[in-house]
C-alpha cells in the first residue's frame, strides 16, 4: 500500500536530486515522544511494539529505486557525542542502524549514487 502511494508521489514530482533518509531503525518506544499525549498508560509490550523507527536498508532502497536520487544522505542517527546524554544511544560497528546504513550506502555507491551518512553538519551546494 505504501509503495503505491510513493509511486503516485513520484508520478507527480518525478526523480529527486537529494534523498534524506532517517535510518535509526531500532527507534525509541512510542511513549518516548508521545507519552504525555496518551490518555492511558501503555503496557510495556505494546509500547515497544510501536517504535519511532526510521528505514532499514530494504526500505531505504525501495525509496532509492522509486525516486532515482543523485545523492542519498542518511541522517537522524543520533551519533553526535552530545546526543548520547539525551538519547543514551552509543553505536558500535555491530549496531543494527550502522549495519543497515552501511549496506544502504554501499548499494547506492554501487549504483553510482553519491551516498553518505551525515555527522554533525554538511554543506550541500547546488
């Protein structure tokens, strides 16, 4: 269903120059951001089954294949050292978001697409 909607969007806007993908694919539990808005407290299993997650490699590649970008930037990973105190995220090479984003970047580069995982800041000039 979602892919059909994305194809419709592509039919309207066409190919894109730059695709930004959030790939924190583990994601925080629902209540981390929306807890104060809920009328009733969620049980732990339900809270953790509805995570605020970004794309994994396959989901990201679906977007790449639909929108044919010239550049792909992975962002919103929370890797900056000052965010560790807020989010408690500390990645290693074995962390799922790192593995998934590395795979996506490699696939994009193999297709001739400029691809990079952002860290800190990036100036993009067109």
